[in-house]
């Protein structure tokens, strides 16, 4: 932002949020790209670490990733050996996705990259301000889900 940005925009939370989100997305995307990963990979691995094996549909719901994008990202994770896909014994039409030991290591690497990206994105904020911002953003997001 510079002195050419209209003051009304600088006082509009939604505009500030979208500008900040674009900046944050770029930083996180670049961090993941350096590790040969994408944001979808992190979201899927984090979900599997926290909740355990899940169907592709469940992973999509937990992560907010579209079904076709879930399949494509899981194909990449399977190819890299980070997850395994197997038929659901209760319903042969579904697949169950399980994280591998290699996937857990990749999750740890990506978690470290996310933390470093957060430090870069929010360098202007104190730890207290970061926590407050996170709480406020979570509240806004939960209102719309």
C-alpha cells in the first residue's frame, strides 16, 4: 500500500483482509514450492495427522478442498509415498486414505515451513496481537461456515 491507496480502502476491513490474504498466500505458496509441495498437501496431511484415516469425501469436507482437487492432490501424495489409498472394507465404492511414516515426516517439514511463513507474514505484530488476530479471524470465519 502506498499514498496512492484511497483512504476509504485503508479503513475497510474486507479490503485489508483480501490484500493481506493475497500477500500471505504468496508467501506460503513460495515456501511450499521450495519443498516441492502445495498448500493442498499440507491441509490433507494435517487432517490425516489430527483425525486419522479418512475417506476422500471426508478429507474434502475437513479441508474445504473441492472433490476433484482432493483426488488430484491425493494422487500426488500417493505417488510421493506420503499417503496410501485402500478400499474401504465397509463400502467398496469408497477409498480410505492413511498417512505413512514418510507422510508424517513431510507433515512436520511443512509445519515448520508454515510457522516460518507466519513469522514473515505477521512480523509487524506482537505475539499477543497475532493471537488476538487469529481469534478474531476464527470468529469471522465461523460465522460464515
